[in-house]
């Protein structure tokens, strides 16, 4: 999910009452809720689409979910002591407990993969023990309704706290409502996928992809072997995957290797200049240009006659 959603979840957990456990509890929860995305730093050293094969992996797996909170708790604890030694520690800050800082950082970190799992992008929950991708197909990466619910609840809880009113209950209720909303979206996805019995390109793969705004609807992606159909009537232009030597392409180009490692619904689309490009049906509307793509080497689809897209 996007980092605003992660941050709001961390903030609401604090407003639900956990921020009273220790000083610096809110930074531990909010930063912790975003900390696994430290893997975004790979954009500084990886080329092209290579980041697709790195993101949502090692920093989202079990060892990192213990190590990252430990580091964060240590930094926050050290920061509090540093402020105290300089006489700049806020007087109204609660005493800082390293144990609670670690537990709250850990809770915040755990919410991150739980939310990331909910969309069609996927996450490798077991890295480094397994590189298997897991997909929830429940929420779009940015869910505007969840933004509204969590954002308003956070604002209301903070406002009530400032005025001396009951501020924990609104946060607790909003987290419960958010959980019910997510569960309902999961039921919608399951029902939509079970309804698919046929498709022009087959049903080896069936994905119910939530749209960004109308979250109760689903874009249905069906097919296999590089041939996919959107909502039962729009076919992605493509070449069957088994007509190309993709293993040779992976060995020749690290970007192709990373793309295929990440891709759930890869397909090969010819461009106007006759080149062949890998795209993914989850993030490439055939009615528009591809969002994620990488060019294939010229010789991996020898003998394949292609017709450039219009």
C-alpha cells in the first residue's frame, strides 16, 4: 500500500491507546509502519526495472521484521537520551522504555506486510527463506475510501484529545470499521473470481483487480501463456510465451530476469518499430501505453511473425 495509508494505520494504533505505553511511541508506530519500504533505496543502484525484482522482498520478510524494529527502537531510545543530556528533552514526554519502543516498532512493522499483501502487486512474505509471491487481490495500492476513513478518524481522535475528551474510542472504532471494510473487499474478490468460468484466452489465471476509486468493482484479468483478456472482452495484444526463449532472454539481460521474476501475468507486445516488449497485464491497460515494460533481446522470438500495435 501507499505510505500515507501505512502512516495513518500506525497513527491510529497509537491513538487507540498504545501511545501511552512509552515516550516516543508515536514515532515508533508511524516510522515502524513504513520502515520495510527502506528497500526503495535500491532505486539508487539498480538499473531500469531491476527494482521490481528487489522490492517487497528481503525487508518485508521475517528476519527484517525483527531486526528493523530493533534498530528503530535503539535509535529512538538513543535520541531520547541524547536530548536529555543536552537539556532539550520535552518535559511532557513520558518516560521512555526500550522494551515498549521495540514492541511498538514491531507492531508497526507487522502492519506493513499485512497491508502490502492486500493488493495485486504482491509481496514475498517469507524472504529470505522462500521467494514465493503472495497476492491478496483485495485493495488497490491506493484506496481513497480507506484514506478518508483513516484520515478523518485520526484527525477526530487528535482533536478530541486536545479538547480533553474521549480520544481512544474513535481510533478503536475506525480500526474496526477498516478491518470490516477490508474483509468485505476480500469477499467481493473471492466472489468475482469464482464467477469466471470461461474466457477467450482461457482461465489458467484469474485475477480480480480492484480499481483505484470504485472499490466495489473488479477488473477481471483472465488467460495464460502470455495471452490475457480484460473483463471478458478486451484482449491484450501478445505473442504466446512458449514461442520465445525467455530463459535465454533472462540470462542475457538482468532487467528481463528481474521483470519475469516479479511478473504475475507477463505478455509480449510488439511495438511499431518491430521490437518486442515484456509487459504485465496487471499494470498495462491494452487501451493505453504500458506502465511497466522491458525490451526483449532481438533474437529470442525467432520465427515469430508479429503485428505492431496501433
